[in-house]
C-alpha cells in the first residue's frame, strides 16, 4: 500500500514540480546573465495562461497532430513512475528496464516528429529533421552510459542498479565517471539546451525543438511545454539515480522519506545551478558540430564500458 | 574634378558645397558609357532615382549618383515620355537592378537591356498601370494588400527544398520575405522580397515645408539612422540656400552621429552574440547601450537623438557640466567594451560560430560595390569621414577600421574598432567644441534648386538629394546603403547552412524601412 502511495506521490510530484525546476533554471540563468528573473513560478503562470487559451488545429493536419501532445505527456508521466526518484522498488519499476525506458522516450519523440511533419510547414519539418539528426546520435550515447551502470550492477533494471550502486558507497568508479560525462552531454542535447539547441531563441531558422511546436497553441502547446519540462526533470532524475543515488531508499523504509526529499531537493538545486552555468558560459554549436558533440558523448560512453571490462570497476 | 574621358560625355559643374559634388546632364546614349567609365576608374553606384519633369522639361528626369575618388559624380538624363525607357546600368553596377525596378514601380519608366521586369517595391497596394511619383497619380483605389503573384526563381532540381521565411517573423523585427532553396541544410539560393514597409516617403516629402515637416520626416526614414538622415537632409537644404553653418552646431552634429554609431554597434554586437546562443553578450551590450541611450535622453533630449539635427543647426546645447558627464560616460564605456572584447575574442564557442561564416571576399565586395561596415569588413576602404571629411571631421583625423576576411567575425571586429574610434572622436569633439551659436534661422524665401547631403552613417553612407521650389520641397530622394547591401546578403549566405542565416543577417543588420521608402 505504501509502495502504491509512493508511486502516485512520485508521479504527481514530478509532474507538478517540473515547471518549478524549469523555472528555477530560467531564474538562475537570468541572474547569471545580469537580468532580473521573472521568478521561479513563471512557468506555472505560462501553463495556466495556455490552458485557458483556445487550441487551434493547423490546417490540413490529421489526428496525429491532436493526439501527439497527449501521447507525449502520457509517455513522460509513465516514465516518471518507472524511474526511482523517491524510492526503489516501486510497483511500476519492473515494467520497464533502462532499454525500455529509452524506448519510451523514443516513442514520445516519434510522436513529436510525426506531428511536426504532419503540419507540413517548412519550419516544423526542418525542426523534425534536426531533431532526428540529434536523437539518432544521442540514443546510442545514452544507452552506452546506461549500460556501464548496468554492467556494474549486473542488471538493466534502474531500481536494481540504484540499490546496487547505493551499497557501493563512495567508491570512485572510472567507468562511471566516463558514463556520467556522456550522460550529461546527452542530457543537454535531448532537452534542447545550449550548446545543442537554444530554448530561448525566437529565430525560427535556428530552432530544433521549438520549431516543432510552432503550430501548437492553447492546451496542446501547454501539454507539449509541460511534457518537455517533465522530460528535463526525468533526465536529471536518471542522472541522480545513476551517479548520485545516495538517499534513495527502498519503499519499505518510509521513515527515511523526509531525508530523501531533502537530499533530492539539494541535488536538483545543484543540477539547476550547473545547467544554468553551462548555458550561460557556452554559445550554441554550429548545427553540424552537434553530431561531433554527440559522437564525443558516445565515445565517452564506450570508454566507460571498456574501462569497466579492463579495470572491472 | 571628374576624369577627362568622363568630361567628354558631358559638362560637369561643381556644386557650391562643402562636399565634392560634380553634376552633369548626359544624353541617353552616353548614360551607360559614363557608368562604364566610372566603374573602370574604381567608382561605384550610390543611388539611382527619378522624378516627373514633364511640365517643366517635357520628360522624366533620371538621376544617378556615383562615388569616385574625386567625390560624387551626379548625372542626369531626360527620358522621353513617349517611350518611357532608358538603358539599364545593371550590367555595369549589379546594385542598379533593384533601383531600376523600383523606379519603374514608382515612375513608370523602364530600364531596357535586362530581363527582370518584376516589380520591386510595388505589391498590390496600387494598380500596376499607375505610378505614384507621376504628378497625375490620383492616389485613389489604394490598398494595403501584399503581392501574391510575385514569381520567385523556380527550384533548380526536385531535390531542393524551398523554405519561405517572413514577412512576419517570430522576433520583433521589420518585415521582409526570404525564399531559401536548400539541399538538406545547405543554402543553394536565397531570394529576398521587400516592399512591405513602403510608405511612399518620396511622395510624402513633396510640398512639405523644409524647416518643420521635411526635417521631421527625414529623421524618420530609418529610425536607427535618424541622425545620419537628418544631417544629410540638413546638408542638402543648407547647400540650396548657400548657408554658412555655425561651427559649434557642426561639431554637435558630429557628436550626435558618433553616438548613433556607438548605440547601434553596441546593440549589434550584443545581438550577434545572442544569435550565436550567447545570451551573456546580449545582456552586457544591451546594458551598455541602455546607459548610452539614457545619457542621450538626459543631455540631448531624445534617446535616439531624433529631431536633434535640424536644417540650420542643432536643437540642443551642452553645458560644461554635461560635457564633463559625457566624458566620464565615454571613459566608462571604453573600459567596459574593452573587457567585453577580450571575453568575446577568447570565447571559443562564439569564435567557432562567426569565423569563416557568411564570407564576402574583397573581390566580390568590390564587384557589388559594398560600403559601410560590411564593405570595410571585406577590404573596401571607403569612409567619408576619412576620404572626404567635412567640418568637423577635417580636424579630427578619423582612423578607418578595415578587415579583409569578410566574414561575420570581421564585421564584428570592424564594429569593435569603430566603437573605440567613435569614443575617441567623442572625447576629442567634447574637448575641442568651439563656442558660438547652435542654430541659424533659415532664410527660405523663394529658395529653389538642387542640393545634396552625404553622411557616413553607422551602416554606411546616407545620401540625400533634394530639389526645392518656392521654399518648399519639390522632390527628394534619401538613399540608404541597404539598397546595395541587401543583394550582398543573398551572396554571403551561399554554401552556409540555414541555421546560420540569422547570424549572418544580423552581422549585416540592414534597414527595411530605409530601403522600402
């Protein structure tokens, strides 16, 4: 029963705090750039506004265009139930291992890209092409990073990986260091952050992720934006689960929950600060440098795997 | 003095002005010959325009202004209303093509010898058989519709993908349409379409009184160059009425012009950084620009210095305290820009974006007749303040900023150099500012004749031609460097990728309003 409650709490927490995390990131970035931030709650106001606006369906689009926002949002909410964020051993955890999780993200992406191509506008199509270019290279890098952790704990289930890694305590594994670097690069690329994409741009010709959303409005756009915010939180959560798992406890140890929450809070705040720093310090890469960026991530992932086989750690 | 082979074609007389202007009337068959001659001497086309003189001279008058090493050569020719045709200069000066197409839209006289007879400034706002600059233009049946039947260059192969961009953009910029043909991401061809901000400026000027209405409108042709336009307009007026300007006013005008350059260069550098995804650059430069604009508001009376330069003088004066404050502001700006320049120069990510991007080689720049920041970044060493300095630039020894790489990085470098030079000029102007009047009332009784103004604005040379009759404006033509620079942008983006277009475009930062008129 506690497990089920925890499961529900985790999904709700992720869904409803994701705009806060993205808002915190925006605010930190604004402060680092000498601007006055709109506050951490701006994303909630934006979502509220969008949910109260009319949703227009672009001319000539099919059911895909209307269905995609729900499909994407649903996929990310499901993923929020699988990743061990509050606790390991959640009821939904056995439903998908890391490979299936990557597949779940891929499913959301396929919907997004198809919906963008459905509109038939040049910008959306351009964005879809670029998204697939980045994604096709990011996915192997992501898998390489995840496999390194799997090898270490001899399981592809995130819950088992976390339990195992947590027991290792503070031992520095060379393979995991490489995997962490690879994962961080994938996180930036997959979430349309600088240096791969610019979430704040208004230049339709340079957009990747935003270009696919140009035809969306109202609640559809709200779901897409919200989905993207959840995705960012999920990636950070996976990163925490793999590389900083301390504090995530089995469902049975409910008493440790306040401590878990505090640790989680600190970890997410640190993640927001690191992301804001990266996005302030770096310029956006030339589009054709992005494959090199992803190749580096993949290479780091593979080095992580190799170093596990060579060093056994 | 124009060279002898040019003097064979017509009699050129020197206009009584501080600027070196030679003017002559050509016979129609000599029209391309004169242009060829000027091209061969390394000159370039500044402007080409026309006016309806059917009542006074039994024809349309086509004007052209060229820049040569000895100054401006201005030629004119009468075009017979029966044929309404004249030989095109587009084969000699590529920039002439759009000016000739615009001339047909406005005056209904056709340049012969070119295949491109599509409209340029005209959309569906007025019928194709009516011409707004003709004196008998009724002005009825005007619409605001955009042209839907314009034929763009068709795609060259079924593999190319067409991307139409604009005229409405996602950011807050002026309207313009860009039609890309791409192969994947690579740009094979770019075609521009403008005219969306056509306001009928030339027609609006007609009949306005010189002092109030004309000066007001001249300062609003392109808002980012308001000082340059107002000053060149004032020069034209002052030339017609042969007026000696109070020296202090001239110095204050130069101060305004340099501050306009500073504000725009600061804004552009920030915007270029932002388009490369470096928001840090944008916020830093925006803050510096904002400080400058607030100083403008406080000491000059207008953030963008609109209506500060008037025919006859300037509309403001600086106290000793204001001068000291501006000097302090200049010092602070210099330090801040110096630090930012170091940071940007060492930012690998930004350098990777801007180096070798949007290249215009010096040869192509010379062929296209580029001027201003973009021209100087491609090795075209033209700067009016250096080659033809008028008061006060003749006493300031302006140092020209040039680069030869012709890429986005070079255009940034030229802007940085010009910022420090403008700051030096500001300091020197403030130190040496002569005493005296700032305004001299105009004596416009029955003023008539033609005048020319010519100022090195921040983007390039602003040229202004004005004809007055009975103390009022009969006709005028403001010419923005964007006319010549927009076609260069089409060339600069070739072989680069679509995602880099905004960055290249921003490094030029051309005017839509000054071009569409």
